[in-house]
C-alpha cells in the first residue's frame, strides 16, 4: 500500500526539496480520492495484487502529470519506458512527459473532421485544463480485475468522473461519464515500469462529454477551469 500523506500514491513526499514539481509542490488528491471511494465498484484487500497494481498506476499517473523532469520519476525504468495506446506507435518517457497523460491517451490518427478531441492542437496545460473544467471533482480510476502478475501484468480498469463543468464548449450534464479498458504493464526486477500498453474505446468517454448541445463562450461558467492546479484529477 502507498505510504505518506496519500494512501493510494507513493513518492509524494520523498525528496520533496530536490523534485521539480509542475506547480511548485506536490499535488493534493483529497477531492478525487473522495470521488474514488464513493464510486468504486471494487475495494481490494490491503496488500493484494489488485491493490498493488491499482496504487502503482495511480503513482505513475501522478508522476506523469505533476513532475517536470523524467529523472525525478521513481515508478518507471527511464531507459526502457514505452507507452502504447490502442496499437499506436509507442511514446518514450520524455515524449509522454511533454504531451501529458490526456494527450498521450487521446491522440489518434483519424482525419481531423472525425476526431472528438484534437490532441495535436492541445498543449500539456490546455489538455489538463479542459478535463479539470469538465470534472471539477476529478477523474477517478480503479482496477476491476487483474489477470496476471509481474513481470507482465494484465488488468481491466474503469475511469469515471461527474460531468459538472463545461468541456470544449459543451454544457455539463451533471451525469457520470465513464469508460473501461484493458492494459498490460511490463516491469523489471525492481518492479519499475518498462512498458504500458492500453486499449480502450474513446467513444465511451466522448459520448458522455459531447452529449449536451454546444454553449456559447459567454454563457459558460469559468470557475472550474481555473481550479487550483495542486488538486489533481485522477
């Protein structure tokens, strides 16, 4: 189980003075942890393989979203790390760090007119702002089932949030938006991540986010988009 001030994520307090955090200090996960605990469908036994995998992925996502330098990541093998999403060409550590987790997971090769979300036109900051706006209480994540243990871990996951703020000009519905996926994680002898391969259907996510009709910029609330960056979303 993760230690420190967050019971689901490691390395939030380790060497805090030497780590370069994106927003000046470690993030706070209190709000999304509450959403997770209220909405999870599985509560894994402490120390179980399922809990270990779940916390490891939450830690990796925290580092990817909030640490500026790859050298500060403790959850991955820096030399071998590779992120593959829906069969696309893999992203090395520095590439994934530059793009950010949302752009890395949502990038696709469809023609522009058919893309729900144009990752190539988003920066790290704008992508995170878009989803902080849509999910002011965060975007929770859980492991549903683990099929195999290390060194090649295979599992099913669920990602969900409450659509309470505008997303790309679409009004919030107040409804739960969720999607499911399958992933494999290859780890080395020290249990550091060498490769992550994720498969999911983005239409499950965007079907909920684009459900409401577009709204004008002047009528959309703005307070969610300026949410404190220290409060993380997943």
